[in-house]
């Protein structure tokens, strides 16, 4: 099928190349020319403006947006809307808040345009092993787009039509919240082992062993083992952990739905911990301990 894609970062470029390998015709556009030229060398049809991309696609058009969530994606949809024709579809494959999906779908419907939300997991490995897709949208639209979804997904499984517009990004949001909790548990476990210095534990060997047969084996553990193989004490990394928003949104949904989610919530707050050079909370705790018990304190350097 004819596929247009706007945004050729690591995920977008991987999707475009996987489509090319699957025999689709792919028209690619990016703000900078470099990624467009690179994919053109692999068989993609280059478009250096949005108007050129639209002109090269046959109707009804299907255009994937792989841009950062928020204003950048919003502006692109605003740009595309008057240029498209009734029956065309916009698919947002980024990490958008599902509330934005609902609003956008209603706005595009007034112009006779379709909208689908594609929660996408797979990162930089998706090109080779496939992307896990969680898709939301009207059944008729999703069925028309399904050849593209099937090509992106792994050979067996990895693609699910979750339900109406918004459901794909909602499921991806929860997926990322779960990811936060899993990552935090691994990180805490390895720190406990790293702190047991008298055993001189080899964390790489342990991670490797756990990858086979253990109930805690996972792709996250595979990546952890790779990291330890390259840098056994992770001395090249700063312990600063960013979050991209989905954890926060998951926690807010848990609050709104009266669902307890202590692990996901705490894992997000631990990421905030990592961003402090020194914790004021810890200073207050130290001051209280000194006040009520005369416990020793350490002077700031």
C-alpha cells in the first residue's frame, strides 16, 4: 500500500525502512533533509515539503506522524488538515495523551478525515524484530490500514486493535507505566547486589544467568546484561533518569478511576529522586534526627 510518514527519528526511520522491506511504497518527509536522503537511498520516495508528500500519495491517503507529542504534533495536524481530502487518514504513532486523540478525531471528522492512534513499542530494535502496536480507531479505518500495521509488527503477534480512537494510546500509556515499575525493581535489585561488596558479585554474570529460565527474564533484563558487559560498574553513566510523561498520565488515570497503583507511582517518584544533586528532604530528615536524638550529621561540602 501507499504510506506517507512525517518524522524520521529513530522510531520513524525504523518504521519506514521496515515498510520498505515489506514491499510497501513509502513517501518520507522530515524537517531536515539528511534522514529523507538516507531513506531515499534505500528505496523510499523523498518529499521535502508536506505538500510534496501529499501530492505523491494516492487517495485515500494514509499519513503517519512520528513526532514528539504535544505542540509539534498538533501543529503538523493543523498543517495537514486543509491539504487533505475526505477519506484520508492521519495516524499518530507517537506517545500522545489519549485525551488529545479524542479531541483531534472529532475535529478531523468535521473535514471528512479519519484519525487513528498507534501506540508503538520497540525502540531502536523495532526495525529488525518488529514493533509492538496498540491501535485505536474505527474498525473500517483500521482494516484499511491493517497491511501497514501487520508489516510493522513481529511475524507472530505484536499487533492489537484495542478499540475506538484513543484506546491505542491509552493502552500504550499503561504499558509504559508498567515499564517504569519493572525497571525500578531491576535497578533496586542490582544495587542491593552491588552493595554486598564482600561477595564481589559479578552483575553481568548474574544478569546473563537470569536471562535463561528465570521467572524475571525479560527484554529489559537483556538490555541490562548488555549494559553491564560494556561497563561493569556503569561508571560512564550519570544516574539521571528522565520521564516522557506516560508514567504521570497512568498515575493520574489510576487516581481518576480509584485504582491503587503504588508500584508505578513510586517508580515515577524515584525518577524525580535521580534528578537531585542533593535532597532537601534528606537535609530536613537529618535536622530532625539531630534535634530529637542528638544523632550525628554531616556538614555540607
